[in-house]
C-alpha cells in the first residue's frame, strides 16, 4: 500500500489541517492501493505563504543555477523511470511497457530539456533604447490531471522553476501518488524550502482555493474544458494570469494519396493511446468517401487485433479506463453513437470478454458518422473512433475545423508538401504530418476551447515570465 499521510509544504512533510483521506484505486484490479490527505483551503494558505516567502530569493538566484537544479531533478527522474512507471501504471492503468515511455520517460526527458534550454535562455534583450528584462511572474498554482500525471506536472513545474517562479502543485486526486514521489526527489535534489509545495485534495476545495488566492500570481491548468473555465472564473477577480490546456476532438485526415496501410496502423494508437484518455487523441478519422469501405474493413481488423490487458501486462496496448466514473461516461457515449444512427463497426458497450474485473472498455469504431453527432463533437476520453467520409479536401478541412476544440490533428499524404498545405488550414495548436510524434522542444497548446498559452521548449518558459522595459 502507498499510504501518504502528509503534505509537502515549505521544504517539510507536514500534517494536513483536515482529517479526511482520499483512496487511490488500481483500475486494473479495482483494489485500493493507497491514500493521500484530503487537503483544505488552510493547507493551500500555508503552501502559498511558503511559496511567497521563498520567491524573492529564488527569483534572485542566477538562472544558470536554477537550471542546474532542475537538471539535477531531471537526472533523478531518469534514474527512477522503472519504479515511477510501475507506480503510475497502477494509478492510471496504462500498460507497463507504454508507461515506461509515456508516463515516466517523457517527463524525465521534458525536465532535462527545459533545464538545457533554461541554461541558455535570454532573460534580457536590447531593443532600441530599451533594455527588456524578463522576470518571473511570481507564485504559480499548478493544477494537473490524471491521464499523464507526472508529465503534466513537469511540463509546468520545470519551466516555472527555471523562470524563477515558486510553485504550489495540486495533482489530480485520481492519480496523486506519483506527485509524492516527485516531492521526495525535489527534496533530494536540494531545492530551497518553499520553492516547490504539494497539496492534494479535490478541485472544488483545493483547486478553487489556489485559483482564488490573492497571493497566487498565475494558475497553470490542464484538464477538462469545464474545469478549466471554472478555474478562470474563480481567478478572474484577482486578475491573475490563467494558462489553460483543456479538451480536444482532433481530426486525422487521410488524403486521397495517403499510404493507407501505414496511415491506418499508426492511426489506431493515435486514437487509442492510454485507452483514448489523451487530450490530443485523433478520435475523428476523415477519409475520402470512395475509400470509406476499404478503411472500415482494415480498421476493424486492426482494432480487433489490438491486445487489451492489465497495467502489469507487458504485451498489452490498451489498459482499463482510470475509474468507474470514466467507464460509465464512455459507455454512455458509445450508446449515444448507436442511438444517433452511427454504424457500430466493432466494440460497443460492456466489457471485453474475460475482463470482468477492472474498468476495461471494448475498443470501439463507428462508421457513417456525421460531424453533427454527439460522438463527433464531444470529447469522449475513451477508445472510441469515429470514421467520417468527405467528398473534397475543402470539405475535409471544414469538417476538421467544425469543432469547439483546436488542440491537435493529423494529415496523411504521400506528398509531404501536400500534407503541409492542408495542415496549415487546420485551426489547431499542432498537426501531425504523416504520423509525426510529439517534439518536446516545440510549443504545445490549443486554439478555441482547447485553451490558451503554450507549454514545452522555450515557449513553456516564456509562459511564466513578465516582460519589463527599462527605457533610456
């Protein structure tokens, strides 16, 4: 059992002012594997006070020294990859083979990348008669989700610390155990007391206390659009900066000249990675009408061959959903797809055969989907793919952009210039060209209801800085 009974505030492990605890459940087994404190607004007050008290000294620390400490944390995360992957796999349900790359390897790499970029970052520039200095925004509240829990924390914490900010982290109560291990590594790395603080709890209590706090200068949020807009509402009276990375409903466009077999093989995991619990998941597959039947047949075979298994199963590609709440939600969307007239190609409601224990969902494909259907417009956050036909490339672009979201997408073509020309017309923060993967030095973020601001690379550091002009 991974029972944690204290919070990390001001460089020490301290008791919460509350008495409640939150259980953490392994979604593969439905068994409780640990618990964390149910934090309070008073705990947030203590954490913010510690962060505020540490800010002036940390902001005055030479940037190279700040970057070196973040780099040391990256090294500790890299050394802890196997244990951290196993821990997160048990919290989230991602199969261990994937977890080592996505859940622990990725955040270690992001932290190292930010440290390297931070060591070379220009915190001053001369513009005409002005010296422009870039200064840390202040105390930052980091509110993070459960689907890639450590990565989402480090995508905020690493650049914030390099920028000279101090942080108060509220991880998701669904998958918080990794954040406690991170706090131990922060302590081991030797960060000054108060630079990093950890408070667990529920969003309506701890999250809103952070967003509303007058001494929090910025909130960096990743999660659902509903929760993100609530954070912005609560933060608005204090006029603090709010960075939001929220939902997605990404379109993956197969152009008429695409290599179909390669595109479809890669498109399976572009939709189903982490059992579809990925904000950038390519959940709408747009295909030429005259190739639709061929696509449907091939996709059925590929999806039905995708191994489903527990987080401990090295050969599994799809694990369970994270919770019973998520399972119920995804089931309702699958039923809506059926009710609204989409053709169920494979999958459907209920659990896969032999997977009665655990929050497993049948990997599902719908065909004959129109873009006004619920399953084409709303973020399902499960392994559900909608195949949508189009008659022309202009129509495909219109369908891709006909969404309240704008986080990601994909374009496939045997002619790269052709793919790029189409990708430029898609209103999203990133577009994958012929299966191109995440670049941790490129900006990550969205348009429209997918949020504002950017993470990763030097763009991520810029998010946590204020620009001051010294005019001569």
